[in-house]
C-alpha cells in the first residue's frame, strides 16, 4: 500500500463532525425528554384528602405557604402546626413516609417548602390525607424533580464530552496526518520563506476553531478564541486566512447575542431551546470553517 493511500480523506472530517453533532443532539434529546416528561405538582386544600394519579418514583409533599388556589390567595407559615399528620395510601395499603430535606421552590405566585417524601413502586391512584387542627392551607404533591434534573445534567455533560472529545480527536488526527503528507511530498522549488509563517498561522486558525467547538461545554474557551483573533488579526491581513478570522469573530459576536437571548428567555423554558439552537449553529460554523481551512480555501468565496 502506498504512502498516499494512507492519507486520511475528507470523510474523516465528516465523521468527526458527526461525532460532535451526535453528542450535542444526544444532550439536547436528554434535555427535551426532561421537559416533555415534566409533571407539575397537584394542589389540594388541607385539612383534607385528595386522590391522585401518581407515577412510579420518588414524590414530595409540599407546604404551599404562599399560593393562589381556586381563585383565592393563601398565606401561611413555612413551618407546620403541631399535630399535623400526613398519610399516603394505595391499593396495597399505606406508603412509608420520610422527612423531606426542606427543599424550597419559588414560582410566579407560589412559594413552597418540602415537608415529606415517599417512594412509589407502581404507578396508580393514591390517596394523600393531611389531618390536624389548623386553619385551611394548601398542600401539593408532585414528583421529585431534583434527581431527574441532576441525572439529566450529568448525563448531558457526559455525552457532550464524549462526542466532542472523540470528534476533535478524529479531526485533529486527520489534520496532522494530511499536513505531514503535504510536507513530505516532493516540491518543484525550495520551500519559500513564507511557508513556515503560513503554516504557523494556519495552525493558529485551527486552534481557534477547536476552542470554539470546546466552548459548547467549557464556555470560556470561546472568549479565549476571540482574543486570539483580535491579538493576531494584523498578522493575517492580506492573506487568505484573514477571511477565516473574520468568520470566527462574527461567530463569537453572534453566539454572544444568542446566548443573551437564550438566558433571558430561559425562565419560560423556550430559552433552553434557543440555547440548544445557538450551540448547534456555533458547531456548524466551526466545522464549516475547519473544513475550508483544511482545503486551504478562504471563507465567503
């Protein structure tokens, strides 16, 4: 097999992009699944009882000490009065309760504190009863979202690291092998003095693209990338790499804009999808620029 046959083709870059995109899509899918399966807590008035359809897993009993229920405002103490008794009963009998960690939640018109929690092995209909001698107040029961959020966050980070690490590794290996093949190829004339400088600037441009891709997880590397652009901008003036720097700088500022929009809207959930779309757009820009750099073509051509 000849040496030229072992030079990685452009398909390796496609594979690298697919690995990174796969990691991003997998993480986005995990976040979307969390949002799609999100169940709100069900409120009811106590002292009293409520029959609820509950799924399997850990559930929390909340004291909604500030809330609006059935058109009426309720404000009560965060701590429960003495003598309050909470029971949960299913088809198989009573469910064991344990003290909650005191977690709190604050929404637009509701403030609540966790008072009890319990586990359900089988989904079904359960009766939650709260008894005691106290003024009417509002309780609620809902799934424990803390563990679901933590698992989603850690899982999304793991698949992002896996996909991006594998993708960057494959792309870097292909780039290095192709550069080595170019340097080993016979030349008709002695190497020009500017070749070494061009190679150095090309590697610097590649580093910026890698930092932009890594910023999807690390964030701060996007700032490091644009700093390189501005500090070395004069060195690439008049060369084909100037267009890559302009492409990278525009990627930074547009990404910053979409980050701000996403964070501003995250309180209404839609911001999460804006952030996902912004991450995929940044990834597209970085991969496209990387491919053009590998082919030694300017951007915007």
